[in-house]
C-alpha cells in the first residue's frame, strides 16, 4: 500500500497535506482508488462552502461503484481541482498528485488529529 508518511489520513480514505498557509490539500488514498477501480466521474464541493469534519461533501464514481468523499476537518473550502473533474481517471494514475480540494481548517490543530500512515494502514486492512 502506497502511504506517504508526510500526509495524514482519515478513516474514510481521504489523505491531507498541510500547506505553508495552514490550509489542507485533500484527495483520496491510493487504497481507495484501487478499491474503486476506474474512476469515471468526480463531483466536488463549491468554493466557500463551510463543512464539518466527517461530513460527506463530494462524490466519486467508478465503473464498479459510487462513493462519498468526506471532509477530514471542519473548515471552509478554498479551492477545487478543476482538471480532476475534467479528467477523473487522473486519480487512478496518481491518487496523491490528483488532489481534489483545499480546505482552510477552523481549528489549526485538526491536521495533527488525523491518522498517520501507520494508523491509516491498520484501518485500511
């Protein structure tokens, strides 16, 4: 399982990377994309939307299944990755390069509360 150690993870299979400005870049894990199979559609939240940790805020569909994407932390959506909407298969090519959205957390310590790679590996098994 490909799990970059600098990222944090949610039990709902999202990864998060903390940026220099404190925002989090979020995508789905390599494990999630391989379980889904060939991704054919992604719906992302609107910029400006206020979200709660654990809330289903986006959707991803593959040839096999549809799944919700959850906010790893509470905060405000500050950006979405339009190229991923236009080419959803890029998530299958590299789940960690094909980020989905950026969120500005309401609590600056929320990133540290997410799972580390080892913790996520135990959840994903």
